[in-house]
């Protein structure tokens, strides 16, 4: 971890002291978190699924530690949970494409990383059976959005229209893919589904480009 990142985390801890719920969430082993954290309700989207209930403070603090602190412990918990849910969902299927929700270059410059890429990288560490490949550039974020936190569902749906584009040729070249990837199962990974607007737009962008089997999976809702 860089000195700047350490200083940044110290400042965050000073401004936002860790609650007992936060300390508890990152004290869990990945296996304990999988068993103990409350499950999410079904997101308001067809073919999209979430694991943990974001309204539980332990879960929201877990996501905070992934998204803003790049906590290795939190990422390990999140990646493990996503992989466990992914395996249950996909059963014996292989050759699946995992796509982390992309961010704009502006957001990457601000934060230094894409937390969803960190989560799928952690998932890959657990993928001993090579059930999937990670395609980080199949979806591209083409528009930067202002923070969505204070917007209602209608405003979020409107603001997320047209924010993604499909980059199929880059994906084919990167992985030397010769089969028809549009018939392959694609699972889009996000950290949180709130109203579902971002995930909905990502799924529809791929479907409109001809991808036939597109699903969404998030760590929390």
C-alpha cells in the first residue's frame, strides 16, 4: 500500500471513526461472513441477484471498506461471497464471461482503482476449475455521472441511459476468442445494486448488442 493511501485511510478513520459494526464486518473470515451476514431481498430487476442486505450496517461498512479504503480483508470477504454465489448460480457450466461494472477514467483517476475489478480478481483466485474468464473491457463506460446517492429511482434510470458501450472486438483480440461469445453466459458484477438503474443499463447494453444470456450479480442490495 502506498504512503498516500495509508495517509488517506488515516484521515478517513479520523473523520469517520470505525463503528462496532464495521470492526465486526472486517473481523469475519470470508467463510464466517458468508454464513453470518443477512441475505439481500431480490433486486428490482429480472435476471439480477444480490447476496447481502445493504441495510445491515455490517454490510454497508463492508462495502465502504471495499469501495473507499481498498481494504484487502473486505475485498477477500466480498470476492469469496461473490464466487460462492456465482458457483451456486452457474452449477456445472464453464466458459462463462465475468464483466465488472466499468467506471470512467475520471472516476478511476479520483479513486485509483475500480472496486468491482478488485472483487472479480479475488473471485478468479478461487476459480480453480477455470469456470470463467474475466473481460474487463467488454463493457466500456462512455459517460461520467454525478453522484447518484441523492437521486430517486426515476432520476437514476434517466441519468444512466446510454452510459455504456460494448467493446466486443477488443475482447476477442485480448482472449483470442474464436467461438460465438454472444451465445455465452455473461455475468456482470457490481458491488451494490440500489435502484438497479446502472445494472439494468449494463445488461440492456449487452442484450441490445446481441448477447443472449446476460445476468447481474452484486455483493449487496
